[in-house]
C-alpha cells in the first residue's frame, strides 16, 4: 500500500513540476508576465533606494580653507539635492512604467543591450544633478532586466529541483522496494 502511495507522490510531483519547468523555457516571458507586479515593485523600490543614496560629497580640506562659508555652501547644495531627489521621486513612477513597458517587448534592442550591461555592473553613480534623470532611467531598465533574470532563474531552479526529486523518488521506489518504508514519511511531507 505505501509503495503505491509513494509512487503516486512521485508521479504527481513529476506531473506537477516538470511541465511547468519545461514551459518556462518554451515561453521566455512566462515568469515575467506572472510576476509583473512583483518585478515592478522591486524595481521601484531599488530606484527609490538609489535616489535616496545620492549625497553631496564633502571636502574636509575645502572646509578648512573656507570655514563657515564651505559649510553654508554644503548645506545649500544638500537642500538643492533634496529638492531634486524629491522631484526625481515624483517623476519616477511614470518613468519606471515607461521603461518597463519598453523592456517587456522581446524585440526591444534594450533587452540585448542590458543583458550585456548587467554582466558588467549595476552600480549607478550620480555625477551631476543634470544627468541624474538619464542615469536613473538607465538604472531602471537595467534593474528590471536583472530582477526578471533572477526571478526566472529562481523559479526554474525551484521547479527543476522539485521535478528531479520526485523523479528520483519514483525511481527509488521502483528499484529499491524495501526503501519505501523509509521514504514514505519524508515524501509525504
């Protein structure tokens, strides 16, 4: 009786996980479409973190030379940066939606470009306030591709591993019938 139940678990697991695992390769955007809201949330979260991480560099040698004037200039630059960061945060959702829509298109050149770029680096350094908007857009597309790639890889690993374990369970139950009693409880879990 336990042999049949164990083999049933194995067959059921294979029937559940293996087709979905194979389907992720047949339809490259399956996981991207399924996890759309998660991907958008993750990209938006990382874009806002990147905006918040922008700071005005401080120079101790400049402060020593200029004294209070350097502190005043630094404080003014920080206030301007905060205003600009808030403007970027206000503009970010529309920009993110636009860039994600472009990246979802499988024929978009940006997908190929970002696959190469993601291999190099995803670190955004805001050099000046003028080019921050463009870099943020670039970062958004790169982060989107990175999140989709990682999510796809994680789902495939999960599905492939489960399909393999259930196949192994089925094979062991057929090849080693005496091991069925030992495998029954772990496989039921």
